[in-house]
C-alpha cells in the first residue's frame, strides 16, 4: 500500500505532538509537521500532501486566513 502524505499545520506544539504521535502509529502514513507558517512554502516545494490538517482544535478563525 502506498504511503499517504499527511501535512499537519498547527501553531500549538503540544497539541500538534499528540496528533503527530497518533498519526505516526499508522504504518502507511508519512506525516510532516509545520508549526511556523513561515516554514510552509519551503516544505510545500518538497512534498505534495494528500491530506492537510490545519489547527484542528483551534477556535481562532483568523488562523486560516494567515495561512
């Protein structure tokens, strides 16, 4: 089975690490993490994610606008 490429974008390092560890337990998932939006353009030149998870717990709607 081909690895799914998952990109996790989250400004909260602690909550991000919890989700990251859960996703890494899936044997067919390759997970990349961005906690600083300034790093996002560089990462996107190196990967093309199948799924993007963005601040999945956030109530701050302006975070998506900043991205």
